[in-house]
C-alpha cells in the first residue's frame, strides 16, 4: 500500500470518527512530507480523544513508511496547505450548529435560556439576524442555535472557529 | 557539554541574530539545525551511544529511512513513544513543519519573511524544550 492510500483511508476513518472535523491533504515533494490540515483548530488543539487518534496514526505511519513524513497542521501554523489534493469533511462539519457550554443559574429553564443567550451575545456575537435564526434545543449544559434552512443566518462571530451553517 | 549541545545553543542564538539583521531565510536553517544537533546530543548522553556507534547507525539508517535527518527523527520519536505518548504528535508536527520550512528556505526560489522566521525560532525552542523535558541532556 502506498503512503497516499494509507493516509486517505485513515483520514476517511478520522472524519467518520470525528464528524465535526475537516481534513485537507497536500504532499510536499521537496521535503517528502505528507501535510494534513485539520480544522477546527480548537478541536485539533484541545480534543484529547482526537490527539490520541492522531498520535496513533503518526506512529502507525512511521512504522509502515519510515522513509516518508506525516505532519498534521492547523490554522495559523508554521506551514499551511495551499493546494490540497483532497479534502474530507465530517458529516457535522459544515452543518455544525452554533453551541456553547454554560452553567445553570436557576431551575427556571426560560430564565436560564435568556441569561445564557444574553451572555453568549455579549461574549461572542457582534450582531445576529434573529429573524432568520431558530432555536433548535437547549438544556442545562448547552444551547444549540441553528439557522432556518431556507435562509442563511448573518452571524458575525468573534471566534472564526465556529463553523457557520448556511 | 558535548559539541552538539553547544552548537545547538549557538544555532538558536545565530537564528535570532540573523533575523535581527534581516537575514530571515538563512535563519530558518539555524533554527532547524539547533534541533538536529540536540537530538544527536541525546543519542550521545541519554542513549549512551558513542560517536562511532552514532556514525555507523546513522549510515545504515540513512539508507533504510531516506536520509540522515529522517532516521534521526524516527529514532527519537520511537523512544518518545515509550516515554510520553501524548507529546509525540507535538514533536512530530513541530519538527515536520520546521523541516519543510527549512527546505523551502534553503532550496526553493522564494524568501522567508520575518514573521515566519520568528515563528521558526519559536518552533525550534518548543522542540528543544520537549527534548530537554523527556531526555537527559
């Protein structure tokens, strides 16, 4: 099996295992390195389960193809992917709802929702077109807001790690 | 202190001086070699290999693993797996990126800007820190 096939197979498994992620692949012939850009960058940096998965992939690759290199990068890294040979997106990557974790202030779910929503707006959003947004669900830990399917929601989010559904 | 360790330290200083003097493309070479030299030092101190053993193994490793640097990185990585599994990806990805940037700086018909050169120093320092934390240096 060629290194390319190995990588393509494993990255397919990766986005199935982590459907919120997207990977882009590029080969750098000068350094004989296979580059994989992983997004969102916060998942790349903070998701422990993903870190273990990636580490195992690196170890397997080195053992199978010691002549070549595999390098995982993310946004704002030293190297960037400019001309990807392929891109694989997890099923939740593009349609990932906007969500955030919060705490519960009271047993009144509507009050909690309002407080969380206000806090969220203050922290994360400069403007939101509420006419086109629909609240899908919320519970004690999180609120999930998805846009109506017919119209894209005009969201301006301070952190560009949030994938915008549209 | 071995010659490798001393050269590793000088190369980081060299990279910073080159950037200060606007020689950014040349600086990446120094940042990268600081890591290579510290890895050689680790084979000498932590792995307990003599210079001639390193030379012999490197010669064979270069054939088996597509070059001296690849062999060196793989040798360190295999040991790192046993010492701290979770740090392997940082070591692999930092070094892989720095290596690619160094190849670009040395061989490609494009220049490295100051921002990238500064990042390269930072990557190199991070790699050296991982090595210092996990191996006897």
